[in-house]
C-alpha cells in the first residue's frame, strides 16, 4: 500500500510539472505573438547622421525577439558605429543607444587642384566630408606618395596624445611625402618619417602639455630630439 501511495505521489508530481511547463510555454508563446508587444516606436539618443533605413524592418516585430544581434545591417551601413545597445520600454517602444568610434583627425589631401577632406576614425575608417564640424586636429597631405600604413600611424599618434593635455583644434600636421611636421601655437615639431608615431607621440605630448617652445624641435629618433627654442 505504501509503494502504491508513493507511486501515485510521483505520478501526480510528474503531471504537475508537465502541466506547469506547458502553461509556461503557452504563456510565452502568447506573449511573443501578442499584438500588444509589437514594436511601434523606435527612439534614439544620438544626433549624428547615420544610415538607419534597415531599422524599418523592426516595426511590427515582437519586441521579445529583438536583441543586440538584430542590427547586423546597421553595422554594415555605419562603420563608425562601435556598439549599439537597446532598451525595451514595454510594451512596444524600443530605445537605441549608440557608441561610435572616436574621431581622430581630418585629413586634407591637397595633392590635386581640389582638396579632398576625410574624417578619420580610430578604427581606420575614413569618410569624405565637405566641411569641418568637430574641434579636432587637421593633417594636411601636401605631396605624396602616402604609404598604406599612413592612416594607422596617424591614429597611433593621436591615441598616444590622448594621455596629455593639449588643445586638439590648435594642433596641425603637414606631410610633404618625405616627413611629418607638427605645428602647435608657436612651436614647430619636425617628426621625420611617418613611422613609429605612437612612440614619437609620447615625446610630442610632453612638449604640447608644457607648450614652452617658441621655435623648432627636431626628432633625431623616436624618443630623442634637438631643441631650438627661445
């Protein structure tokens, strides 16, 4: 009799677990397919101009089926987007937050009669622009050729300079095909070949932070200089 009762108890528990599981699955299915939880509004927390046409396909989709992996086309259309996050404001509103790659410098290519301006980002993505909007440094390319690793070296330079306090908009660089020269207030800094700029940036950053040189500083190696300052 005892074994029979234990068997009934186990059977009842199994039935109860099965019933609860079925009800949970049913509830999830009803929630996911409910018209109440269909996306009807998408809000943004940024003002930059991005290509977001692909987001239109999210309207009418269950809000429960959308996550950070749903935006592959957005990343393809906007290489300057570093990370996209979402917040679900139930029942049907989606808030999108965007983190972008840092804007490093404007590249002024003056090797032809028409100056071509590009905005260089920290992920080595550059885009042609018509005007300067951001208070960052300008790199003027006066003559060529420019090596394949030039943009990467420029990025390394500015990433290193981030460790130092200086005014980005007051720093201008010129490249004449042979060497790179930086101009900051009354100082001129002859960096030499556009190589090892990350290391040179540490030395340059110290000069920019102190901003004492009224004259010329010439780099004779990546970490050695000769000063002619007054």
